[in-house]
C-alpha cells in the first residue's frame, strides 16, 4: 500500500506557507507548476554551503576548494541517481530553457560548421533543407521557439503532432509526421497547461525507427512522479530545479554519454576546455564541456537537499497524493456551471495542472479575484500560446498542486470561482 503524505507536517517545513496575503488572508498556494516553494532543508543547505565551504570548484588547491568541489560533484551524483542516471551524463545549466537551447544550438552550430567545411562533426547533428524537426502542439515555448530558430538557420522544416479535443496527442499522426526526413523529435512529457502525461516512450521509439534523436522536456514530470530517464527512451532529457523544491538558477540536462560526446558546445570559455592555443582550442569531455564559467554550486547543493527531501517522502507517495488532488480538482471544477476545463477531464495519464475558463470572464479577472481571497493561481497562456489557439481561448486560469496542498486548498479555490461568477454576474 502506498503511504499517504502528512500534509500538515510537510507544511511546517515551508516557512512561506505560514504567511498571509491580501488583507491578512491565509496564503493558498496553487501555482507550483510555475515554481514550487522551498523547504527549510533546501534553504539551510544553501546557507550552510556559503557559510562553511564557499570557493571556486575544480581547480583550487586549498581545502575550501576541495570541499566545494566535493559538494558540487556529490550533488551531481545524487541528482543523477534520482532519475536513474549516472553523474557523467548530467549537465548543469541555469534553467531548463537553457538546457533545451543547448540541445537546439548543437544542431545549428554543427550545421553552420558543416557549411564551412567542418569534417569532424557527427552527421546526426547536421541539418539542411529537406530535413525535419518534430515537436507537438502542446509544447512550452522553451521547447518550440528554439526549434523554430534552428529551422530558420538551417532550412529544415518544423512539424508537429496535433492535439485532440480532449487534450491528448493525436497518435494517428505519429508515423506520418515522424518520417525518414526527421532528424530530431522533441516532446513534452507532462504538459504544463493541459496536464496531459504523454506516452513519450512510444514517441521516442518512433523517432529511433527513423534514426532521429529524441529529446524530452520533463519539467513537469520529474517533480511529481517517479521518472527513470532510461525508461523514457530519450537521448536527452531536460528539467529544472525550481519546480521540484530546489533553488532558481539551476537547470538539468541528462543525456546518453555517446550523444553528449558528439555534441558541440553551446557556451564557450573557461572550465569547459581541454587545451587552449591562440589559434584554436579543444574541449573537455561531458559534462564539463557544457559548463563554461563559474557554475551554480550553491544551487546544486540546494537541489541535492531537495532530492533528499523528496526521496524521504517517496516519489510513489508524491505521485499518489497528486493523483488524488488532481481527481478532486477535476471533479469539483468540472461540476461548476459555466466552467470548462482545457485538457483531459479524466484523471488518467494526467498531471496536477488543471487549466480552465469561466464563461463571461477573462482568466485575468478570475485570477485577480482569487488573489484577493488569498489564492495564488496562474493566468495567461502559460508560455503555450499555440495550445491556447488550438482550443480557441486567449488564456486560461491554471490551478496546480504539490506536496504541501490538500483538498481544502481546492475547496477554497472553487469557492472563489463561484464567488467571482456571482460578483461579475455571469
């Protein structure tokens, strides 16, 4: 039997949840899909690092440098293990957007070098007119705009897998959209706007059938469910620290070593080199190849503490808790008059982000009304403008839960939606 989370105890670990907002109303935080709150264990870990071991990593000969390097690389090992990976396969970036851009730039940089006679490049990363890149219609802009840029630079064509009326990928299109021209397939694991959990292994397997590289945006899945990067079947997987109780300013990119070793660097400079001459340079092996400059040491230490916190709770318990809350939100919001959920209505292959529109009200008005009652939700297009256009809505109001929420938080939000309808007379 999967253990349940003791939400009352968990909330005590998050100082911010005890504060009041808007005329001394208790804070009801339902915006974890945007960023999660941070437990004391994470705050303490970062502070302790700065107080006891702060130094530049990797090259120092003194004790503080050794301790800082050990803290940084130990954090890498713990975080990699959390998703079933190895330390040498995990790259630290400043956020998941940079992780995805790192991958996208590998294709545009390799293609540009190939056009000027580069002969030491992996052909898998060389794009030209006639090639295609495949995404989905539910991507976050961070996994769409970089690929648009790559296509503009290389002449490749951008394609996408459509979305059905109920918020699922149209898998009938899979074999026709991903074909022999496809060089890369980059898809979201769990949609930040629809909440859909996609069958990424199926998509990755199709990508590999045509010898394309497979990329997965796991920002919304790694914090909320057990994720084994190997089981996803991808070549590269990106996610961020701040959505999984960790600090801002840290992103992650896991990759198969063989793929990382073939990728040209994204940012160049110090720390990522092997040798440097006035005429040319050679680059270090991954992951250092992709970590130019001073790295995010304290943030990595903080994320390591967040991983420990989640492991202590148990990711199976976290997923079960979220599933219960998502079911309650779908049921209670879906039962409201004049309210339409944008995304799957059934709590199957479904994450905790629940987006909705209220007839007669702009989502911003709904969000502001809820904020006045102390309820923090997200409003707008959620960096998924094409998805909103797919469902003919300008924006949505999005409620998203995490380990520190319970059903009473959902009840407060639902009461606020009803009160907004009454206040605005819709």
